[in-house]
């Protein structure tokens, strides 16, 4: 529906302008609320994604502890490794001590 603005009186034009301004104001308020809600949902999504990542890590760790080979079940990546390479001289010395007993 198109309105012929040239045939409207000054009062009718002012009423039309006021109505348009009210509509714009309402739409701006709705837009502001929607932007706020969008921001809240984005923050919530981010937190849920972080929680999901943490839970996925825990599930993998528990699966490895339950179903993995025994050497990988209880392996702690923060634990320092023991030097298990024994020099030949030390090994021979230990064998001699064992033979003497």
C-alpha cells in the first residue's frame, strides 16, 4: 500500500512521521535486546566448548587407563624418566657381587 504524500495535509504527514519514528524506536530496542542476547549466547557457547574439550580429554584419559596396555595405563607425562641405561662396567661389577654371595 503506497501513500501519496503530496495529497496529505501537514497534520497527516506529522502523524505519519511520528508513527514511523515510534516504529523505528521499537525496532532499535528489539535490536539492542537481540544483540545482548546474542552476546550472552556466544559467551555461553564458548564456555560449553571449553567444558566439552575438558570432558573429551578426561574420557580419553579414562579409556586409556581402563583399556590401554599396562605400560600406557598409568603413565604420567609429567613424571621424569629414570636413566635405565647401565654402563657395562657397572653391570659387570654388580654381576660379580651377586656371584660372590
